[in-house]
C-alpha cells in the first residue's frame, strides 16, 4: 500500500510538471509556475514556521516552504515511500 502511495506521488508530480510545461509554452504566469507549499498554505505559512522553536530548524522549514517546488517534494516523498514499501514485510 505504501508503494502505491509513492507511485501516486510520482504521478501527481508528473501532472504538475506537465501543467507547468503547458503554462510555460503559453507564456502565461499561473500558480503552476511557482507552486510551493507556501502557495498551498497561504497566510498560515508564517504561523507554521514560527511554531518550530529552533532558529536553524526554522530556516530549513522556511526553505522547504518558500523555495522548493511542490513537484520536487512529491518526487522525494514518492522515493521515500517506495523504499519503505520495498523493505516492509506484509
């Protein structure tokens, strides 16, 4: 089951990349072009980052929320879940 969720994350990342490519070909600026976690959470992003106590951890979460695009996170999540599913005994 975990492997299927990982493959689903890869498919979702692929769909986002395809829409991003179509948008870039049309030369339009839409939310697919820079779709990050801060785009999803909106005004609550700073509240989430401020919940973490350590300054170095806040900086890393800040990078995760603002700089890394969601399709990259989905690919990494898919890889992690795929590896966990491969080694988990049913």
